[in-house]
C-alpha cells in the first residue's frame, strides 16, 4: 500500500470536473489500480508442493507484540542479529522459488508473506525512521516511500512492492481482504499478524484481521454523528464494492458491538483518516 501523491496540475483539472464534495472520488481516482501482470497468472492446480514459512512464523512470533490499543507493533529497534539474518535468508528462499509451478493457495500465501517480509526488511535497512514514507527510495519526482523500488527478483523478474500488491495480489485474487493481509508498517494499517500466512490458515487469518481492524478506531469509528473510516476504504473503494453503501455493508459484515449498533442507519461516509507513523514499539513499552 502506498500513499496517494498528486501531481501539481492534474488534480486541479479533475477537481474542476467534479461536483462539490467529490474529494473522496479524487483520492480514489489517484489510488493505484489493479493492473494484471499476465505472467503471474501461471500456476499448477495439480501441484501438491508446500512452501515452508516456518522461519517467518518464528520471526513474527518473537518480534510482533500487541499494544494496549489493539495495534500490533514490530520490534524494529530490538530485533536480534540472528533474526535479521534469518529474515534475509527467508526472503532469499522465497526469491529462488519457481512460484509459477505452485498451486493458487500456495501462491496466495507466498505473495502476502513476501510482501510483508520485504516491508519489514526495508524498514530495518533504514531504521530509525518515523514513517515508512521517510524511506524515499522509489523512482520518480513525486514518489515517496519504498513502494516503487525494485526490492526482489522472482523467476529472474524484478519486482516492487507495488507490483506484488497491485499487479499480482489484487487483480488475480480479487479479494478485498488482501488490504487486511499486506502490511505497510504503519499505525493506520491493519495489523501485521503474529503468524505467517499459509493455505491452511489463510481464511481464518483474513477474517480475524478484517474483524480486528474494522472494530478498532483505525478502521471505523463514529465521531459525533459522522462515520469516519480508514482511508483504505476511500483509496481502494472499488475493491469494497465501489460505493459508500458497499463499504458500509462490508463494515457491517464484520462489526461487533458497539460498532454494529452505531452503524445502523448509516448510508454515507463522512470522513476518513490514516496514520502513517511507524508501527514500531514505543519507547518504554
């Protein structure tokens, strides 16, 4: 997931063409769209090969901790050299796999775990930073963050985080819960889970992550009488049905009390927010 950055002139032209109150439409317009990279649709439905994510599993268990506000924080500051080396080894292990020869379920878990491991790795490479957006290594004058930088090569093909999220995961699986699985190392993002994604765990972890996020103020909250949601639901509204009503329907599916009751009668989103602060452990925690 990357921040929405605007060029200097184009947004003004769009703004003049939209009715008042169309700011959410503008932000959705400039969000990365799912653009299928055909190469990565290759798979073997008969494959029984299993990818080992146990190294990532152990790294997450040792370094991800839940804070009192329901946010999972990563131990960037205190990670051991052993775990740092293990992370490098895990990414290298994934990079050499002929992923096109695996089944769809194995591929899904592979791409989510690779995205999250690369994100942690790039933050650690530049730590300390206050936000992942401070890691300005992406090409392009208006770009920021690491999302557009080539970070890995799979099957001899250079890949960026944007490629994995917007050209592989979103267009192939077409599951809005992907936004709960890939982690952008930010407070505003859905939690980095304490377990690696595997085909056996995938559905349970996706559902748990969606439920945890939506019922946390980072995902949705009532401010006064207005419904304020994560900017994810504005930037990527099409993935959640393409309208305020569809997003609210998605929220209701996972909402528990008190949010479930607070959503009754809501038909529109009144605002959105996102906290790009790093999801690292706080001093003294």
